[in-house]
C-alpha cells in the first residue's frame, strides 16, 4: 500500500475503495457522484448548502435596499450642496458592498480565523485528501458567501437586462467567476480553499470600496489613505499571500492525489490537477495586471502621473 494510503483512516480508505469500485463499474470519469468529491470531508454534503443559501439570498436582496437607502441619506447629508453632482445609484451599490465586505471579513476572522492560522503554518491542510468535518463557523461563512455572491449576480443580470450600457459588466464577470470557483470548491470538497480565496478577495475589495465612497463625498484625506491601503493590502494579500499560500500549495501539496487516485490513470489525474491549478494561476496573473492598473490610476489621483484623459481632450 502506498504511503499516502497508509496515512488515511479506516473510513477514508473505505471511501477510496468505494470510489475505485464505482469507477471500475463506469459510474464516473473525473468527478465522483455526490456527495463524494476529490477529497474526503466527514459528513460533507455539497447540496446541503443550497436551501439555506437560497433563503439568505432573499435577506441580502432586502438588505441591499435598506442599507443602500440609509447610505444615500447619510451621503447626501455629508455632501450638502454638491449632492446633485453624485451618482447616488452607484453610491448606494458601493455602500452596500462595503458593508457586506466588512461584515464577511469580520465573520471569517471570528468564525474561521483560528483554523486559518493553521493553514499558514501547514498549507498542506488545504489540499489533504482526508479533511476534518467542517465547523459550524466554516459552514455558516460559506453559506453566507454563496448567498451574497449569488444575489449580486442576479441583481447585476437584472440591471444589464434593463440597461445594456450598464457599467456593471466587469463586476458581473467578477462575481460570476467567483461564484463558479465557490461552487466548484464546494462540490469537490475543498471548501477551505474556497474560503481562503474568498477572504483574500473580500479584504482587498474593502479599500477599493472606500476609494469610491471618498471620491463621491469629496473626502480628500480619506481618499489618499484609501489609495495607500489598497496598494498595501493588494501587495500583501493578492500579490504575496495568494500565490505563496494557495497557488504554491496547489502545486506542491497535491502530489499524494496521484497515489490516492492511481486507479484513474495518470492522464485523468493530470486533467484534474490542471483544472485546479490553472484557474488559480490565471487569478494570480490577473491580480498582477490589475495591480498595475491600480498603481497607474492611483498615481493620477495623487497627482504623481499626468492625467491621460485630459491630454487626449486637449489634443
């Protein structure tokens, strides 16, 4: 028996034996039938997340209206005479996302933070074949993230249906891609990987939300602080932590799957391997590209770089 199999519990070895038998019977090719996935998480049922997530989507839909209305009223009071110069529809949406991103980050730290610290010292925990049962905090965090992202996608689709020139197309693509990654991680069993990716994105979206709010309210000093916070958080989390702790672990801490799933054949395992690593690698490349754009835009906002648009208009 291979070393990877020796390290598994009796229950996990029995699960692998069951997968081997069902694969030999031709029941599946790349993804085992639910609730099985590519890793063994005790009592994990990916479809068990559906009902609570759908219910919470309705809560988010109501919260969007309530929080947005409160934010617009407060923003008008702060802006005063310049209120007519603000796109309050955009301000309402950004305010809603700011509150949600802040709440989701706080939830992750409070409910998952202690477990996540273990991932920093041993990234192999993220990709282990046999993983411990999901804690109540982890389940709650993931369900809420599913509801938040799903409701955001539906809302943006409705906006695009009403206005084809809507500026929400890039955000729709972003949220749809996020939702796809979340669902794939949930189905395969790598919920902890999905949670780590979500936290990094939420935490780095917060200062960008702050930039947009400060621009609308003409809060110059806070705008400068938000720009610096964006540059620092992106450098620390998206440019360093994401490739260091998630992508590198996907490359280096997953070789045991070639032993656990040896009955699939090397080619099939490589297909699954690429399907996990390639999207994560693409995200890293996009992070570096977006960071370059953020640096250029920040330089113009801080007056360190010339305003290209103004030059074009002058020409």
